[in-house]
C-alpha cells in the first residue's frame, strides 16, 4: 500500500485501523466474509478504467476484446454452477438486482407475494420505507409456530391477490425451504417463482442445500459477496420460458432472460463495473474447487455446533435449529434486549447483527433477536471445537454485561483467539 501511504495519510491510517479490527476481532455477522486475495486483485485491476455499455459481443464503445472475455467467463461459470439457462452478472448489488427483476417481470401496481418483515424478509422485498413499495403492491405471508413457511396461507393469498411474482428466500431464516410447494402454487396462479438466495447460495453451489432452479423456480438472484467471498455485486439467473412455440425462446422478446437483460441495461443501469465482474468471475472459479466445498461443509458443521452449544447454555433459538449458516437468538422472553447484547459483544470485538423474530413485539430498529453466523470465521479456519470456545466467549460476555473489568479481560482473550486464525491476505 505504498502508493496510498504516499498520497493520502488519512485513508492509509483508516485502512490500517480496519485491518487491525478485522484481524484482532471476531466477525460473526452472518452476511459478512473475507474476499480472497485473488478476488481483491481482480477488483483493483485495470478493468476499473473501462466503459463497457452493453453485453459481450454487443457493446457501444470500442476496445472490448478483454472485457468480453471476463464477462463471458463470469456468465458461463454462473450458469454452470446454478444450472441456469441465462445469467446476468452486471447488477451493482443485491438491492439493484432485485429492483431489476421486479421491473423486468412486473408493471407498476402489480403484486408480489413476499415474507413478512418479522419472519425473515430483507428490506428489498418491499419494506414500506423503500421506493419499491411505492411502485409495487407487496402482500405478506408468514411462518407457522414451528418457524416453517405457512403454505396454506401462501396458497390462499396467491389465489386471492393473483401476484405476478411469488418470492422465496430471505435474510434471517435458518431453515431449508420446500421449493416444490412454492412452484406448485406459482403455477396454479400463473405467477413467476423467484428466489433471492443471497444468503445460502454457497450451500447450493456445494450441493448441501437444494437449488430452487432445479425445482422449477424461474428466476434466482444472489449477491456475490457474503459467503461467496467475492466482490460486492449480484447475479440474476433464470430459465428460458417458451412463450412462442414457433420461435427459439432466446429469439423472443417476452422471454424471462431477455426481459431481465433489458431491465438491467438500459432499464436500470448503464455502465457495468468491469473490475467487479472480473472479480466475480474469479470468485465463481474458486467456488468450483474442492476447497470451497470443504469450506461450506465446515461452515454447516460450525453453525450446527453453534446452535447445539447455545441451546445447551439455555439460549432460545428461532425455529430451535439451523439448516444453514444462520442462528437467531430470541431474547424476547429474557430481560436482555438485543441492543444490550449487540453492544456488549461489540465491547469485546465480536460483531453481530440485530434481527427480528417472528411477530416481534418490538419495532424493527429495536427487535428481539440477534443473528449470528460463522462464514467469516470459517474462512479463517475455525472448526467445531473452536466454535464451542466462541459460544463460551458470547455467554461470558452476556453474563458479565455490567462488569467492565471482566469484559476488558474477555476482550484480550478474544484478541488472542482471533489472532490465531489469520485473515486471508493480511
Ligand atoms: C436476502 C437479501 N437480498 C438482498 C440483499 C441486498 O444486497 P446488497 O447489500 O448487495 O444490496 C441482501 C443483503 O443484505 C439480502 O440479505
């Protein structure tokens, strides 16, 4: 970082401080991870200098022989991993990608059937505070008492409201989904089945969880950071639907992949970030290695150890278990507010994030749950025995939340533990 050091001391100092925080502390936010050194290099490559409006082979500016290669590689790798007919790799983030999918498949005023806020949704699934909710009509379904999606309610609402899209997958949902049921209901009302697998796609890539596209879903979106360990971006994956039997689907304007490409460009975005696309291609290559599969398997074991150990220490978990990398602690029945829990853990440099619980009695900015995940710590090499130590740190911190001296001692232990698991590339 000699160049940054010479040009901008302030930014250089902030980067060093963040490196220290990331290596001496513990990242337990389920959506965060460490980009691999190869991904970081691709992202800061000369592709950042290039304007590439359009798609491979169909650009508006010249000099695209190398950008076409990287974008086509990213597309081909994404299609292969997810068994998709088509992949768009240009959306700048998950939020932008969701908006592109909505605008590709719906007109203003159309309805989407989606999960209720407190049962696990993401803001981009139509939170009232977003622009999305001004344009489209979002109807909500919920989970039943056991935490599973209430399919009777999904069917009833689908028949009543005739949504254009039925959306599955969420931000805070620790269980596997029944995709056949979603597709059955979507087909019954002529809706498009859309999965936002931003959180769990790595388990899909490692064949540890089912792939919605294999079960009849039409469209799937995933962010490329989080567990993929790629740059901040998104993939929109889809299947051809033959709307005109006299033409090949790829030659019809009304097919889903073409509508998605057009919604991304020129509908919502102009210039793709080619350095990010190069980094996505690298991350997708890494995701096909045996090491990546082993990493996902270890992450699942760690998450289930986390669930077992927390339960053994008397913590109540939303749905009582996890099938993926997320564990959500329900504090609604204790005196301990999530914000106290989050702030206490922050004091010992363990980062976590707040989460709603089903039918949360508290407002979204002060919900009753705490979401914990170990994707980032698994990248650093944490295994089941280490996970037990992490639970011990969490438990000790929460029990000593008012004892600053004990928290300071605990912070030193967390630092020592964290430093024994180096951050890749640091
Ligand atoms: C399920 C889901 N969808 C979409 C997003 C939005 O992604 P981004 O942060 O890239 O806009 C997130 C990110 O938190 C998410 O969890």
